[in-house]
C-alpha cells in the first residue's frame, strides 16, 4: 500500500514518465480515487433515555418527550410525571396529540400578551375551549369532566388561564390552591429555560386531587380542526319512546345462557372508550333498548336515554350491542340495558413519584 501511494505522489509532482502503468487485468487491485469512495453511513444515534439529569429545563423535558414518542417508547406505568430532586427523570406515560411536538417558546409572557381570553387545550381525547392560542397536552390524562385550567410558568411569574375564559390572572405559588380549586384538570407549561426544580415546586402547590398534565404552547399559526359539534346537535341513535312495536311472535329470554354474550359485549364496550372525546368526557349512563330476533341476532338497538351526550360514543355502543349474538330465544325479545361509563382513573398520574 505504501508503494501505491508513493507512485501517486511522484505523478502528482511531475516526476519521470517512466513509471510503470498499472496492468490492464490481473495483478493487484487499484485503490479507487478518494473522491469516488462511498460516504460512510453515520452510526445511528443511541436511543433517548428518560433521564434528564441535573439542571434540566422544560425545553429538555419537551425534547425528551418528543424523542421517546418518535422511538415508540412513550408508554409508562410509573404513575407519575417526574422523578427526582435536582437530577430529574421523565416518568410520564406520554400521549402526544400531534407530531412534531413543537419546542417551547422562550417567553410565554410575550406570547400571551398578544392574546387574552380562553385558551384551547388539545389532547389525545380531542379539544376543549375555543381560544385562538392552543396548548398541546403531551402526557396522558383521564377524561375529566368540566373545564381545564392552565398554569403558564414564566420568568415574569405565574399566569393563569382556562378553557372557559373565566380565569385570567397573575398569581403567586401560594395563591394557586385557592384559584384552581374548581378545576379538575390543570395543564402546566413553561418558558423553555424554566428549571424543572421550579416546575416541581409549582406543581406541589396545586390542590391534592387535581389531575395534572404537561403541555406545550403551539405556534400562533397552528391550524387546528374546529371543536366537535355539540351533542345536542346530533340525534342519531336516540329513541326516547323506546323501540317501535312489532307483530312478531314473542320469545323467551334465558338470562343464564346470555352470560357469555353479555361478557363479550362488555369487552366491546370497553373499546368504545377510545371514541369518547370533548362533550363525552364526563361519566354517565347510556340506556340502550334492543331487540333480539329469532336466531339470537340483535335486529334493532337505540338509546332510550343518554346522560353522556357523546354521539361518537353512542354510535360505538349501539354497534357493539348490535354485534352481540345471543342464544335463540325462539321469537322476539325486547331488552333494556343501562350502560355505565366512567372516566379512566388509570390514566391519572401524580406529578412526582413518591
């Protein structure tokens, strides 16, 4: 190899023209020109871990959440958002509602100064509020009823806003408990450079039973879909007067033989929780009337009463009922079944691991 590079050096310097030319075939393989060699493929970056280290800021937290989501490592059963004191670790079960998750702004005070009134909250479950500025919640939360409060942690203090526009103030940490007591969900966001030590102290001042989530302010020009149509605008699937009468022969319902079918129905209804959003966040009862025909198939199903008021949830529940197969009743049987839905408490995460 040394002689080959030496020959190249002589030719480049205008040396004697008697240098032996390379053979046309056979012999040693010529070294390709460096300019034509393929560019080495860079080694892939190591996967991001949840460790944030000492002195971590809100920008570090958001960037780590974005990387973990991109790696498919957002799930967690730790039951809290952060672990540590001084040196931090992101433990949250992540639920990024849009990608890419934007980086936090340097000054929330400057961004909020241009917009007053309600703030829209975008989460995995949909939207709350109709404000011009929006915050994307990127940690998992249960579907809590009511409005959301937002705590903006900035260099100029703590600014409070809400999705209903009823909350707009600059407060001290000591005032948080009193001002937020009527809100079941609080979303915390911060200036990019805010230390996580400060976020932890702010979270510690919140009411004990509050559901807390982390969010990031979306850019001013972010286009979001319009909020869901209110439930009262959709009557699909409702039958307050019950099922229509039928002339078919009446059958006999055997409750014991229906146990398996009802267990299958319960599993399908659990999946309907994924359709709950916006107006369907509150717990409640959906009363369903359905008709089992000869052969055991459900021929009709409708909601005789709906205390939840979520058209998407209602449609899913009715479809689940209609897909259930019962034992042959030997005729037609009409049944009424109250379906209770509750908020998913398993999605609630404490702020700090104990």
